[in-house]
């Protein structure tokens, strides 16, 4: 109940992840297939934002090989904190 599997596997706080912006490699997932290549977390967040603006539903970001997974809700919060979107 409650959180999805991808959000449960994300053990990092927003602030921890902001400290990892230059780390990698990360991939953007929109469904089962990767939607963006292996890049830094900052670039993955930017690519995810661009894909979302095109109408793709981002499911999660994953640090290869799956050691950290950031669910869609946390991705949205990071976009807000980093000024990639306006807070509601």
C-alpha cells in the first residue's frame, strides 16, 4: 500500500540527491524502456523535464545499475527545487 516500488527503492532525500547532481550514469525511464541515455543526474532531470513537456509520462530515474531509483513524485519535487518548473 502507499508508495510504489520505485519510490520505496529511493532511499535518498531530495537534499542528498541534489548533492549527487554531477554523478552518473543515470537513465530516464518512461515505462519499461529507457527514454534517455546514460548521463549525469542533472542532465537526466533536464531530459526528463523536456520529455515530460512533450507529453511523455516519466516513471522514474535510475542510477545504473539500479542502485538508486527516483520515483516520479520525487523527480517533480527536484524539478521544483532546482527551478526547472514553477511551484504550484
